[in-house]
C-alpha cells in the first residue's frame, strides 16, 4: 500500500471517531448555547424572527466545528425546539474530501415549516440532509435581506458565522442523530 493510501485510510478512521472523541455537553450547556444562538440569529438576520415564529420546529446547532486537511470532519450538538421549548437533543456529523485546509465554526438553523416535515425528522433514527429530506438553504439577497423566493419549502436552513449569514454552502450529507446529554 502506498503511503498516501495509508494516510487517507488513517485520516478517514480518525474522522469517523470525531463524535466519540468530542466531550458531550450537558443539556443545560446545550440549551444556553441554543438560547444565545437564537437571540443572535433574530437580531442579526433581517426577517429571521418571522421565520422562527412560523416554523413548527427549529433545530439549532450553535457551534458546529469543521476542521481538516484535504479530508475534513464536522461535528456539533444542539436542540430541537417546538413552541419555544426543547423537546430533543441532536448532534450533527459530516465528512468531506477535497481541496481544504483549516477550521471553521458555524451555527446551523434548520426550520421545519410543516408538521409533516417535523414529524418525519423526529421519527427518524438518523436523518441525513439530501437523503431523508431536502433542506432549502436561505441566504441574503443583494439588499442584505433574506431571499424570500426560497421560503416556501417545508424545510429551510440557515448557516451563520461571526461574519453573518453564509451563502454558497451545502448541508447535503450532514447527518443528524438524537442524543441524550447528561442532565447536570
């Protein structure tokens, strides 16, 4: 086996272990992070409050970390809110391969605009974006407001960083799995 092939196999094995290597946050910490992320989202993204109010459920993953060199892994934890209350906790994982180096932190907001979309998500054992449901990513238009032409989909996604709402990003392949964090 060539060194490159061995390196790739070792890197993939390591990335598959990222979720188990990460220290799971407590429910209290996750809820506090979700509260802060929702407040930031509502105040920084024009029109966000209206979308949040219309959603049947909102999955918030406030600190999703992506890091890698050619092969990258992504991990984050968050909460599903229905009527403003946490009903379940989830993590997200994803892996990618390509020309990439470094790390990034982002917040992901998945808004379930219909009861059917929300129920299918909650009933799944491990929901994968692009396979179990399509997330329509919403970004900003030329004037800085949310692009409302995409707002009619049953599942909407928003991704933010410290710089604001992100454009030209995909959530396809991201897997969302229910977790049971410690109560603390």
